[in-house]
C-alpha cells in the first residue's frame, strides 16, 4: 500500500526581517509584476543579499561552532488561550497573538528571547513547488514560517521596522510518495 510521507527540513538559522511598510507585494505565481524582484520597489528594506527569498547554497554553508544551540521554550505544548486561523489574502495564517505562555526561542544571534506570534505557509500548485526559499536552487513543496517578535517589544506594530524586531524560523516540506510513515 502506498502512503504519503512528508519530510521536513528545518532552516535553523533565524531570519531577521522587517515587513514592508506599504504597497502591494505578491509572488511571481500570483503576478510577476509584484513578485520578489519588485519588493525593493515597495520598500527599501526589501533589498540586499539577506532579503527573502534566499537560496541556501550548501557548498558555501559552514558551521560556526562558537554559536551554540538554538533554544526552544514551550514548543512541546500547545499555548492556551485564543488562536485565530485566517486567510490573509496571501496565505493561511495561524495567529497566536493573545495566547498565554506562547513558545519562545533564544540563542545565538538573538539579542533577547523571541516569542512566537504567528505561523503561515507558502505552497505551490499540483504542478509546481511553492516554497519561498530554495536550497541549492531547488524549491520545496511547501514552507512554513514561524514568526517570532522580540520580547522587548509589546507587539508586532512596535517591533516593525526595528532591526531586532522579528525572527522567523523557516521549515521546508518535501512530499514523497511510495514510502510509509513510521
């Protein structure tokens, strides 16, 4: 019996980003005129070598042993309180804003602890992969982003535009058929 197996690859480097201040952005699959190549026209902060989307070239990746581990706190239990699942026009988003005891990350490259704020997905169609980022030039079927806000800021609005405002963990999904789960 053939079953579906979803393999998960975790990008363990936190991606610190700033949201666009305004304008209309999208992905090439929606409209090439507002895709990633044009994000810099919408907001100056959306340009440069470290701006999403990025390609991780594994031949150039080197482990820095001095960094230490990324620390996950309260990721083993569902946060109590209200969650909100919504279609924001670009993706499905699960908002944890208002949930008590939300999961946090801390560790190398992060100035303070960061608390989970929301997670959202990027996916393709039946004929194409849809991850935002690539590994060795290859897209994956789906990508999940867990967006964290620096604990020194009260909310997303206060963190926006701050160099240390957000940290995003990206998880790449690959679909394989013919394998069994287990």
